[in-house]
């Protein structure tokens, strides 16, 4: 292998793709997220593992005192702070030889903790659940899928949403902009009371 080819391999991931397909549109706290990772390769390489990564992050707007060089004094500013509430990286498949033309589907399941926080969005706070697929390779950058935002609801709301027929017209919540059935009094996403 030439010197330039080795450098290129260290800087670029293999020519492969991984796609996350979820079995449902939303999940409840304490439920298991299930789906399939679809892997396709256009290059020969050995993957150390195929995994999915799920994490929950909370972003909150806070007021902090920061030093302003121009004014030469502390001033109050609004800043966004992020905290990781949950993170998991379960291995779906161990070391695997992939070749040009390889195609495989790997089912996965990841538990959402019952004590977690549901998806929530407001002007000053948001809780998001994200999931992505990863093909890990030693000595090269990993191949990653597009990151998908999971909709995680409280268990009682999950049952109510599951019983809503598909024909019910949807409206947009004025606060979090999520779609909700016209028959709901409160938004299932943020809990805000409907005004109209």
C-alpha cells in the first residue's frame, strides 16, 4: 500500500453506509427501542463492531455572570448549558469482515430507563433523545448513520397516543410546535394547555 493511500485511509472512513430503521414512531419511558441497522459496504475492511448509540441530553437556558473585555466588568448573559442525562452504546455485532457488495441487517434493542425524562421542548429548556448507528473500524474514522431524534413519552401518554385513530386531524402546539391530535386538550409533547 502506498504512503498516500495509508494517509488517506487514516483520514477517511471506509466506503460504507449504515441506516437506522425504527419499528415505531415513538417510545415510552421504560420501553425497549427496537429496530434494524442496515449495513452496506463498497470496500473491503474489517469492522471491530457494529453498534447503536443512544443518548438523552437536556439543554437549559441559564443566566450567568461573564466578564466582558470591552466593558471591563462582569455582566449577566443568557447561556445554554447541556447535560447528558443518559447514554448507552450497546454492541449489536462483534468483529465482522466486510467486503465490496456486503449487505446485512442487524436487529437491535435498547432499553429506555423508566426513570428517564420524556422528550420536551420549550423556549428555555429541551430534552432530546438521539440514536445513531456506528460501524467501528480500528485506525480509521467510524462510519456513522444519520442521527435520528426519538420521540419518548410518559407511559400513560403512550397508551393514549396509541389509541388515537389515524383519521383524527392534527394541529400544531403553539408552544413547542409539535403536532398533536385536535381532540387533545393538552399537548402530549410539552404538556401545555391548548388555547384554541
